[in-house]
C-alpha cells in the first residue's frame, strides 16, 4: 500500500476540510488516511513538516513528536467510525459520523500542536528595584519598504521621496517638506513599540504625537487629494493645520473622525474595548462605521466613546487625557486596570494580578512620566490597598513583569 507521504492526499484533504470544501467522498478518504494505524512514521513526518513551517524547532523534538502522536492516535481510536449495515447492501459509513470523526481528528491534531507549542516553559525571575521609562524612539517605514530606526539618528536628512524631503529636527521630530502630487497614493508608516513615543509634522503641516505601541499611516504628500486621510492604531494627539477646502480625516478601528482644523486626542488601542476621541479645541465630527451609522459633533471638553458600534458623549478631564503628551501620569478617579495598561506600554513590562478584583480599585494622583517605574508604583501604594513586585527573567528570556498584589 502506498504510504501517506507518497499518497500526498492528506495535505490536500486537510486543506479541503479546514476550508469546509470537502465532498462526502473526500471526508471519508480524509478519515481513512488519518485514522489508519499502520502509517505512524508517515504521519509523524507529515506533522513534523507542518510544524517546521511554523519556525518552532521545539516541535521537532522526539519527546514532543511522540507525545503529539500518542495523543492523536489514542484519541482517534476512541472515535473510530464503525461500519453500519443497511438492509442487504454492503457496509457503509454514515455521512454525519464521518464528518464528526474528521472534525474530531482535525481538532485533535491542531489542539495537540498548540498545546505542546504553547505549554509553559520554566522561567526563573529575580526581583529588581525599578525599571527605566521609555523614550523618544520609533521606526519610520518608507513607501519602498525601507525601515529607519529613529532612535539611532539625532538630526538631519532621513530620506528623499521623489522631491519630498524627510528630516529629523534638532528637537527630535520628523518633518516633511516639499510637494509632489504624484505621491498622494504612496504611504509612510510611523510606528512606536512599547516604551517608545514620537512626534511627526505631516506634509500639510499637521503635528501628531504618537504614544507607545501605536501606528500612524499617512500619504507622503496630500497634494492633489480632496481629503487628508490618515489611519491610526493606538493613541495619537493631533494639532491639525487648518484647510477648509481639504478636511482632515482620521480612520481608526470602527470609526472615522472628520475635522477642518483643531486639537484632539484619539485613544484606539486594540486591547481596549473602547475607542475614545477627546476634543480640546475646535470642532470634530465622529462617525461610527457600524451599521447604525451614528454620528456625533464634539465640543471642546467633550469625549466620545465608541463601544460595540455605539457612540456616547460626555465631558472629561482634559489634563488627564493629554497627560502622556505633556510628560505626566495623571490619575483622576481611574481604575487600576487602566493605569496598569499605561504603565505596561510605557515601561515595556507585562502585568500580572494575584487578585482580579484589584483591577477595579480607583486611584487619584500624578507623577512625571519620565520617572522610573518604582516612583509611579510608590504613588499607587500610598493608598495602602495595593502593592507591587518588579521582576526580570533570568537567562535568555526577556520578560519583565510587575506583580499586582493586595
């Protein structure tokens, strides 16, 4: 009998199954090949090949391979389909049974893979007294895909995009000068990792401050475009250059913000359930992209919150909203979970809670953003309701974490 590897049908059938494109005959064939207990070596080779594509060499170890195969085959035996006699006809396998078995086996294979791939590795930590804050860093990706590490350049010319000159100023910003209408469809991307923030002056003169773990995508030139459109993920503060003939539009997760000239802050991190737009000066129109199509006009001091496609507006503390841009942490009746998210992004550290109820604790206070993390945590500990432990992984692991305890 030809082996599974020689047959080359299993990779095809697995692909068909996962895309829900299998015919009834293919489902039966898929089950028969995988459930066969005479081709263990071939199945292992096939699984190893699939694991190799992930780039995780741990999956190819004999120990993991054996455990994965033992798990898959032992479970396959438990759900093996049984022939059923129908009248005087030859034995057949019920279609629903085949489908269920095929589904079970496919799930087992991938469940076993992800279990062994993601199983906890033993990591040892040591306690440290503090961690330094983030800094003025980021990465600029040009239209041709070239990446420029901005932390390694003090000032001077960075690039020339067909007449659009990109420079880093002495105060640390990126500035675009020049014009070229043919470049309106070419995009640059400014990215900040955790522990980074950066400022850019766009081709139209608009200034944008980009908070940690954020991304701003924008045209190399706005010339020749009816609208000035940018895309934001994360958090950004905008001071938009007035141009009534060319509205400035910020697209974020689930919403679109339209302005003519104004100052506003947008918080649209992917790990938050809400997108918050806060107006400090001027006027903006916030549009939900959900089917409801809600639209709200904000006045200075107001903040719109988009959650599950629904827009709500309320007045907020403007100092707290723009604290990060002004170099501060300001907590004004803020939940600990929200505060620790900010600390996680700025100090590039993971957060662990020994008690999830601590997330709902409310705090009031302020501390300079360029302080080391211990100073920030000390302010929170003054309440007497919470304490923290800062730890750094020992060895090759790079994890840094803060334990939040009662």
